[in-house]
């Protein structure tokens, strides 16, 4: 664990992640587990958000109470698999603004191809959580964060379910200022660019596609 990489080793995260890795776990359970783990990952990724105070009335008295400082957070999902994490993040931060970046991986070159981008307004004043279950080569994640930075956002955290050492290294090289929060750092990538031991293609596992 470092300033750049945080592995969320909470026992519930690790238990649920084991269930997700199991190839026998059906899509409906896989989606539910991803939603649950995403909430835990969000909790860690937002631990140091800045606070201010405001005066409120409790049933007992007036008090100066803590509240989040600045604009509402932005969540940026890397399509399509990132959408599997959105519900869990929104359970934790229901008022967040949501954006989407569409990227697919060219299977021959393993490079990302962009086909869509829609981000909330006022990104220059927001903290952003960029979500995608798998940090494999890191190419798509780095490209998505390029787009978020182009919108003016400077406080960016990347949240994923699994990471490969190659993807962490790529992100550190491309975006050393972006912290990564993940459930596990796996062993390596295989020749097809998939994480090993991993859990297969997260999008296919979520949606029952091949």
C-alpha cells in the first residue's frame, strides 16, 4: 500500500470478492456483490473529503455541525462495466452528479477507442470518483482520466474492484496525482490483457453476455 495505491482489505470486501471470482456465481448475484463492494470502496476513497460546518437545529438544541465542503461530487463511469459500480457508489453518495466515458479496447492492440463522453457541468470545482471494476492494462483508465482532466477537474480518485501490477504502473506513469482504491492487487496480465487470477470479463459476468 502506498500514497498512490490503497488496497481495501476489509474482511467483507475480501469475502464478497471471493464469491465474485467463483465462475459458478450467477450474473444476478455477481451484480449485487459488485454493488455491495462498491459501497465499501467508496467509503475508503472519500475518507479525506474536506468538511466545513453549518448551523442546524437538532430536536434538542442548535449546533454547529460538519458537512461536506464545496460542490457535489462527480462520479464518472467507464462504460460499460463501470455502470455495475454506480448503484453502490450512489447508495453512499446519492446527491452526486454522474458522467459517463465510453471506451472499448481494441483486442488486437489493447489500446482504448473512445466512442462517448458526457460529464457533469462545473467539473473544475468538483472532486471526482472514476469507476471501472478492472484496472488491467490501465490504458482505458488513463484515457478516461485524460478526459476528466480536460474538463478542468483536478481532484480525481480511481476506484476499481481488481487491479493488475501493469495497470497500476501505467496509471502511476500517466497520472501520478490520481490515487487508486481497489479490492485486490492480482498477480499479472495474461497474453490477452486479462487480469490473473481475476474473475473474467466483468461486463460479461454482470450482464450475461459473451
